[in-house]
């Protein structure tokens, strides 16, 4: 689906000279051009066309990266920042070759936890699993917010792509929870953004506590898919970890009726997270990979997580959740509310994984291919989107897998039809289905995130021209030689 563009990188400088320079900067053990080493960086789980990088380097510090960026800018050599390649959008495939910078191996330290102002200062390679363990072992009174991504996916990769995690009903997009960034731009400048901006050469680790009130330059690096600079440090907010937690499972009969259910519960302002999935996904979770829906079965299941600093606060929230469900029933919605913690005991520990994130969710990783139309969505359109997309799944004889979230107490939502498939076997069918879903959802105003280039191509046709002009102007101003992750957003 993505068109692979060939770019003659070694007109100005030979490949041998580049290799020598990389060895000088990173040391012989941290540079490779061997095909066997490069191959794993050439593809991901999605439909996006593979492409080999020319080199992979493993940095240890920002000094090395400044030298690299200056050299690549002079010689117009692409740099593709990489953490663990789990973005599910082909975003780290080096579409035009060049150098993959793998942050995951050595720039993966938790630099500081500020317990007082509740944030973690991270290098880009820190994973969800590492952050969770560090907090549980050392700061059990603090928590972070986790996605359904595996524990080996990167925290910084997630926040700079506006991830949606298991506190998102309260917090909204994870991009909003960034306090500060340290970034290297194409001219080799090291920039600190946020309250950490005081101090010429260094910043106190305790100064990364706020993003405002200066002009918000952070927007130049969030959602840009590594196209505007290399993030070398990132401060993310943490939150108090309440001792009392509970998850309820809502089972809903009637395809579109899940819309009002999750919107109404979202508006109660008492839930940490709401995620809803087609009922077929519940069957996948209990190890039925190709489920068939039986007449009379419910259509959707949703998880509502609540928490409280005291038991009575948790009970009050439970009471209000139950009242909200009762009111929905009075309006004719058929819904059952069950205790998810009890429900999961009926099955293997794999089902429990959905409640104890981060975890490897079997239904998402059991095939060689995984892709989705992941989007921020207008929630008033859910009733229209759900049956239409469900019909598309049925048309292609693929078990429906619709995943939704309510964000920031129902100000907006996530609509994500997910496709798992066998690569090299079902690829054509899955591409066609995804393409139809994308066309339908974009026409209804959904805004895809973690967008592969074939999808941004579609979006460009309907985006306001003024926006596109400004976007292209910013990219060419901040990265005039188009060295950072070229090809993304069709640059
Ligand atoms: C099974 C599965 C389930 C998932 N579920 C969810 C979910 O529920 N919610 C959710 O939000 N996400 C989800 N994701 C996506 C995932 O959480 C994030 O996209 C992931 O955490 C990104 O981290 P990464 O290590 O894979 O980054 P990568 O994929 O390596 O990089 C992500 C992007 O950031 C850029 N980048 C990397 N490092 C830097 C840097 N230092 N400076 C600048 N740019 C950089 C890359 O070029 C790329 O564009 C899921 C993924 C999988 C595989």
C-alpha cells in the first residue's frame, strides 16, 4: 500500500565514508551494515511495504547524536528514530533507506522520579514494563497509565504519538501528560522545552514539572512521527496510585447501543478508563481465534475501571456507576453489569492480563500480521460508524474486532477497527478491507493516528489547504534537507 521511494543517498559521499564516520561516532560495536542485522528493522507487523535501512546505530548519549545529525544534515542522509517498532503504522520502516537510530538498547534509563511533583524523567528507550516495575518497587504510591501494547513497547514513543492508555477516560491523550522534552534538531542544536528551559547547558532534574505558560513549542515534536527531531529526554506525569481498584464488565445487546453506554458512563467523571470491544474479541481472549457469533449473543463488552483513595470512595463510585447503568436500562438499553475481577477467574490468567497492564494481549499478537484503522473519533458518530464497519468485517468474512475508548470524560473518543491476519496469506483481502474502513471512517470525520503514508495520502485530499501549507512549511523550515524519517506524511 505504501509506495517505496528510492533516493540516491550516496551521491555526495560514499557509503564507505559514512560507515567510517559512524564507527568514529558510535564505536565499532554500535554500528552495523550487515543485512542480517538490518533486516529486522526493515518491516513491522502491518501492511506497510518493507524497506531496508543502510545502517543501524546504537547511541549512548546526546553528544553522539548531535554529531550524527550534523553529519547527516550536511550529506542529506535520512535518520529514522526507533525504540521498539511497535507503533502499528509502519512508522519506523526506513522508506528511503539511511540510518536507523535504535534508542531501545542503551538510551533506556529512568533518569529521575520527582515524587513531589509526580513525574518521571525518561530516556527514549524506557519500556512500559521497566517503568511499571520501577514504580512498583520504589514508588508504589505512584502510577503511570498503560496501553494494550506489550510491556516491551516504549513509553516515550507512545506519548509523542498521543497514545491512549488505561487512565485516558480521566486524562485524555497521553500527549497532554508530557511536562518537558529535550530534542536535537537538524542543525545539531540541543533544545529543552517546558519548565526545564532555564539553564544554559544543563537543567536540574527537578525542573521538569510543567509544560506551560511559555509558547508551546512541544507541538513541533508531538505526533510528527520522528520527522522534526530526535527526542533525547522526556518528562511524563505520574499520578497517585489509589489502593482501592475495581473493574466492571458491561455486556451490551444491540450493536449501536454501545455508543450511548460508553458516552454516558464517560460523562459520570468517576471512571479511570473505558474500553469497549466487539463480543467476538471476548471470545478471542478466551482462546477462540476465529470466533463465530451465534444469534442472540450480546454485541459488545466494555471494561469500566474505577479507583478510590478509600474504600468508601470506591463504593460511592460503584454506586454511581450502577445508577448510571440503571438509568440506561430505563431508556431501553439492554446491558448487564458484572464484576470483571470475578468474571476473569472463570478463565486462564491470560484473560486477567486485560486488567493488569502492561501485558501481552494474546488476541492482538497471535498472528504474524496486525494492523488497524486507529482514530480519534467524534463520539456522536459511533452509532453510525459501528454497524457500517461491522458490515464490512462480515462482507470480508473476518471476525469483527472493533475497539473503542472514551477519552477525557467523553469530550472525544477512539474508534479503532483492528485486523489480525496471516501475512503472505490473507494480505490482499486485509488490505482491501482496511482500505474500505479507512475511506468510510475518514469521510465521517475520524482522524487516524500513527498514520502510514498511504493513509496520510488519503487525508491530504480532504484536509484544509491552509493547514497543509503550514504543515509543509514547518517541516521544511525545521528540517530543510528532509533527513528526519522522510516519507512520513508523504514528505
Ligand atoms: C499489540 C499492540 C497494542 C497496542 N495498543 C495500544 C493502545 O492500547 N494504545 C496506544 O496508544 N498504543 C497502542 N499500541 C501502540 C504502542 O503503544 C505505541 O505506538 C508504542 O508504545 C510506541 O513505542 P515504540 O517503542 O514501539 O516506538 P517506535 O514504534 O519505535 O517509534 C514510534 C514513533 O516515534 C518515533 N521515534 C522513536 N524514537 C524517537 C525519538 N527518540 N525521537 C523522535 N521520534 C522518535 C519513531 O520514528 C516512530 O515514528 C499498541 C501496539 C501494539 C503492538
